[in-house]
C-alpha cells in the first residue's frame, strides 16, 4: 500500500505558493484510481489521514470526496 500522507502534508504547506493548485490536482488524480472525479473510501484508504478523516472531509455525506472537498481539507 502506498502511503501519501507525507505528500499531502507537504502540499498543505504550499498554500502560499502558485504551485499549490497543480500539486493538489496531481495528488487528487493519483488517488482517483477510477478517474471518476471523486475519491471513494477505498481510494481514500491509500492515505491514512484521508481514510481516518473521510466522514469529516465528505461534507455532503454522499460517500465520495469531491475535488472541492479534498482541496478544502488541505487548506
């Protein structure tokens, strides 16, 4: 299992840099294995922090983390 937690933490530190959007998009795309534009709980399990916080990140409680929810979580 690939752990991306250090990558997510690094991305959150890049908030003040222009590269933030690119890094967030790249990380989201890497986690989105089925390329449907959302992260399922199974996909989120690739990252321990995302998995543990899944219900809190999934603001609309639809069982998926959208890119907007993911981006907001990292901010």
